[in-house]
C-alpha cells in the first residue's frame, strides 16, 4: 500500500486510530451496562457481526434438532394433547425457525439479526407454555423443564447479547407466570416451585451471559489497542523506509532505493523472461552548478 492513498484499508486504519480515546475511556471507567460509546459500539457490532451470524446459524440448527427431540417424549408425557403438540412443533415452530434461519443470512436483514434470534427463543418458550396450558395430564407438572432448557440454551449456548437475553428471559418468564394458573393439574405448591426454579435458572444463566459478554468486550478492547500499536509501528517503519530511501533535500530516490528497485526489476525480468533496459543521463557542465549552489 502506498503511503497517502485513500484506500478502504487506510480509511479503516484511520478509523481505528480515531477510536483510541473512546477505548481508553472504556478501559478506565469500565462498562457495567455492557455498552460502549456510540462510535465504539458501532465498530464493535460491525466487527463481531460475522462471528455472531455464524454462531447463530449453527446454534439455530442445533436448537431445531433438540427442540424436535421432544416429539419422542410428548406422546408419553402428554398423551392427551401429544398430537396437538406435534402440530405446534412441526407445523408452526420448526418452519418459523427455518424461515428465521434463512432470513438472518440475508444482508438486508443484518440489523434484525439479534431480534430474529430473540424471536426464535421466545417462540420456542411460548410453544412449550401453550402445550402446558392445553394439557390436563398429571405429567404436565414436570413439563416446565423444557422452558428452562430453552432459556439457558439462549443465554449460555447461543449467547444472545446481554440486554437481548435479559428481555427474552423476562418475557418468557412473564408469559409463564400468566399461564401457570391455567394449568389445572398443578397444585399451588407445585406452581410456586416451578416458578421459582424457572426464575433461578433465568438469573443464573443471565449472570453467566453477562460475564461472557463482559469478557468478550474486554478482550475486544485489548485487541483493538494491540491493533493500534501494530498500525503505528507499520506507519513508523514506512516512514523510516521512506527516509532511508529518499534524499531529504531533493525528495528524490537515493542510491539505496535504486539498488532495491533494480534488484526487484531484475528478478521480475528473470521470472517472466522479459528484457530490462536502463537509461543513464549525464547533465553537461553540472560541476559548475554544484560549485555555485553547493552539493
């Protein structure tokens, strides 16, 4: 890359250098709410977008497989509504998951990526809660564990961004709280216990999610500082290379640059079997110029 060229790479490097103040402030004061300054946050989301997209895509496929594994247990656990449960899983939730998976790979929906994953998690939780509400079988009291699995999968395995995980977890929990009284086989003590267990799982998984994103952001800042140091070293080396290859007075290339350039052209000529021509110029009476104006 030639020094001074306004290339995308140079623009990106200049942009990173411009973030140094924001990086230092974030490292000095921390980010307890897991949000950087506006410029730095945009850069963070853009830099981590591909990684999140790939992770979400893989996790969505795994989620679809695990979610439909419970087709096996629906018949034994909820014999009164298992056919309805199968319809909900296979005709509504699974197709919606696949559609979301396809959409999240489209560049036009990049900004909606996190919300699509939120939708999948809430849909999975909501479907299990709906099945719970429809069944009157005694086994339904054990079925809330499916909601716990979905919440923990979203918060810890998929690693939704913390505030998305926070919102999705509370929405799922509130839907369950509003529905649990309609689950007729559940006695009051069982209802309270299932709510407490779900709440505890939600809090534990959110704490883990917070710590993971916090560590991710700290590592990101450290990597950015390392990148800034690398950029500065490269710029310093380029400047030193320029100073060592050009005459300070005339800004013309010196003998060192000529030797390096000639060696490169010579090797290119050998590689591609092309001729190499050299032109020598001599300025007549230049000695008088030197004697008058100095070397």
